[in-house]
């Protein structure tokens, strides 16, 4: 069922909010949850109206629009209180949800793994709780629709006492999942394999980049990650093994995309997943260079990295989708790539190797003729440039990176 919607936002006159961009994004969010936007309404005001968010006149205007197109849902651009939702629903005669509920709804639709389902449910419950007052009956009568869906087949719980119990139970289960993840991480640390986390705004091309790297250097080439042109295609952290240039091992991590005004409750719930980023050795911050509000996207990602305290890890800023634009770029300001066509991926890989394994240098080793193991080790892990067979042994000149040399 495609739900017809009207979206509405308030632009506070003194604020620097780019309301057009936010409304465009809200429209995409509605589409990502299976709805269609019939009208987009913006009101410029000095302040939000406390009882109804929008001014009374505007609300009436929206009511008429809803009737005209038979919309069944109004989505507003900011978080509302329970009573604001109630008041608006009474005046509009349709359901009202806010941006946060919409994002939670998309996450509920997309969550696939047990852990991400629990995380989404937890965020939904914590968001609904304080907004339940006087709402219980209406909500339990609802037959579903955008903003009411729970992860899996379940409908979003609306009974307060149940919710409290549920929150408890889910938190317990999530703790268990976290322990499992920690065990996996420890075994990675023990093997000393460096970790690269790819982070950024939703739809920037993170998963596409990972697949490109898997195609070039993947240990298990058939383990591609999911790519799709929609917001929040990736909802779980995924790790893949790489062996770059057939010599340098790394684990690459795909992560959940960010969005401006990402609900705090959601970030909280996903924190244990996002915190995986903290255990990476480098972060690739990927941005969609064709996006007209690149700076908002960049700041959003930087903010969330701060929130999860991933601030000491070196970040490589990478601009993606250059195949889609003909603007020229200053290479000294960052790395410009196309994850899709593979353009400049080599430059990115060089930067990754430099950070993880240091600069490439030439070394010489003297091996005795019986050192077969050492020789084959060098053959497998470095580039051998020259071998000189002397009376005292073999002189091997080889090229490798500083940190690899230390390991050898
Ligand atoms: N033209 C072009 N399209 C790209 C490029 N990289 C990714 N895309 C497209 O952008 C869309 C999103 O790509 P994803 O890799 O799923 O993006 P993501 O960052 O993983 O998104 P989420 O998982 O939703 O956070 C897909 O339609 C890709 O084909 C690129 O370099 N050029
Ligand atoms: Mg993805």
C-alpha cells in the first residue's frame, strides 16, 4: 500500500537551516519508507508554535491539502512532543508523525539481523514511551502504516507497562550480542590485522567502495556487501578481509550511514555497533561530491564520530562519484574517486597503505643457502628486486613497507 503524505517544516527566520535541502531529504525519507509526497509545505516563523509546531493558519491550509489529495499522513521535519502530535491529529484528521519516527520506521523495515532488529526496536520503544500519554487507544486501533511498524512482522508496542518490560529484555539481549562481537574483535587484534572503517552519510557509496576493493583485493571475492540507491541500505556493520596487492592484510568494515538529525535514541541504540569504528586503525570518511549540501553531510558525520568518541583515529577524506560531475578538483585537498568505475581507487589504496604499513623502502638481507623458509617468506610477502648468489650466502634486495619490515 502506497501511503499519500503531506510533509511540513518550519524555518526559524534567524536560523541558518537550509530548509529546502531538509525538505528534499524528508521527501526521500518518505519514499524510502514506501510513501509518496503530494505536497511539501514550509512556514517561515520567528518561533515554533508551542501547541501545534506550525501556526494555526498553516495547519488549516495543510488540512485542506490533505483532503484534496486524500493524504492519510502528515510528516513534520522536527521532533514533536506527544501533545503536539495529538493536537495536530485532531485538527488535521489524519495521522501525524515526525522525522524521527519516519527514520525509525525505515530502520524497522530494513533491519535484517537479530541484533539490528533489537537495536531498532529499543530506539522505537524509547522514543514512543514519553509520547504515549492519551494516545494509547488511538494507536492500538491503527492498522499499521508509516511510523507504526516494528522490525520484523511485529507492530510497534504501545502499552506502557509492556514497553518497560520489553526495554529491559532487549537491553539484556543486546548485551549478549555485544559480547560475541567483542570476542570476534579480540581475535582480530590478536592476529594483528589492521582495520579500515568506511563511514559517511547514507547513500554516499560506502558499500560500493567496499565491493570495488573486494573485487581487487578480496580474500573471499563472492562476499559482496549490499548496495542500493536508497537511504539506509546498510544497517549492520559488516567486516570483509582484504589482502591488498596480494601482500598487505586488512579488514574493511562497512557501517550504517548517517543523516542529519539522526535520532539520538537511534544513535544510542546503535552505539555498540557504531563503536566498532573506535577499534579501527583508519577511517575512510566517504562523501558524495555531487550532493549539493556536502558540508551538512560532512559536519553530520564529524559530529557522530565525536559522539562515539572516535576522534583519535586518522581519517582519510574521500570524495566519491566524480564520474557523475565535470567539476575539476584540487587533488591536494583530498582524494577524489569513483567507487563505481574504479577511478583513482589506486590513489586511495596508496594512502591506506602509507597509513597502515608506512612508506615503501628497499632493504637488503643476507640469507644462508639453507634458509629456505626465510627466502620463501620474503617471496610471499615482499617484492624481491634482486638476488645475488655469493659464496657466503644469498644477498636478497627486496622492497616492502616500513611496518611490514618490522614485522618480518
Ligand atoms: N555514479 C556513481 N554512483 C555511485 C558511485 N558510488 C556509489 N554509487 C551509487 O550510489 C548509490 C548508493 O550506493 P551505496 O554503496 O549503497 O551507498 P552507501 O553509502 O553504502 O549507502 P547506505 O548503506 O544507505 O548508507 C547506489 O545506487 C550506487 O550505485 C559512484 O562512484 N558513481
Ligand atoms: Mg551501504
